[in-house]
């Protein structure tokens, strides 16, 4: 299972690293979440520069794609050449977007007028793109999911694991990273957030 964690210049560390860390709890079962960048290096919103593990061509090869957010995502969403380089196929891939990553999915036409989640800053831009934004941390429609709020990255990761492996695997991954003394609380929160969206035959209107 190859997972592309799309990480752009100006990225939010919480989005990319938390999701990648949780997804890589599945390494023993052959999973690999890789930081995927359009350039050799990208610098986070807080000035942390990292080297990408894969380039944008990896997105087309990945089984699952997770799109993080960042302070420059609006600029990327306005770049038609960049958008054209994102070879996403929801009929063959699971696709998740976090906060301003939802704007990229909107610009790619992968949400339409379906309800979606995003952060409060990005909300007006996503609405402007014609998307119905709801006050929720997570929602999915078939193979496309969106999440709102930095810490909702755990819900995207849990959804991907539940869909591509099992709910038990998702519970175990969240349990491992959750704070001591609060582990079951976090497992229950994640399970409740994704429960209605782990059946691939369901479409939520």
C-alpha cells in the first residue's frame, strides 16, 4: 500500500506529519506513507525545511493520496499548471484532503456541491469555489474525504486504514499515538467520526 502525502511549500506540519506517522503504523502490513512534494525541498509555515521523499509523479502511482494544507495553498489552487500535474483518480484511489487541501479538491472538481469539511480560514474560499462547507471535522463521499482542523488529520488516517485494512487496525493505530490515560477516548472519537464513511458502498448526500 503506497500512500502519497502531498506536502507543499508553506505546509502545516501537523497535517502532513501526524497523518503520515499514523499511516506508517501499518508498515508491518506493507504500507508506506511518503511525503510527496512538487520540489526537492519545501519549507513549512513555521520555517522548517524538509526534503521530499517522492515527487508529484508518485501521486499517479499511489493507492491513496492525502493532501495536507498550508499558508500558500490558495496560490497553488490558482495555478492551472500545478493543478494539471495532480493526477488523481477517485475511481482507483482513496483521496483525502485536510483544511486548505479541500480547496485543491474543489478546484479539481472532485467535490462538486457535495458537503465538505475545511478549516475556518479556508472556508470562504471553498464556498467561493462552489462547495457546501459543513460544520464537522470529517466527511467522505465514496473514495473522497475531507477534514477540517489540524488535529482532524487523525481522522483521515483512521478512515484510510479502516477502508483499506480494517477498523481494528485503525483503532490500534490511533490507540498507539493517543495520550496515555486518554487512549480509549481518542479511539472512540476517531471511530465515531469515520463510522458512517467506512463502507465503500455508501454515498453521503
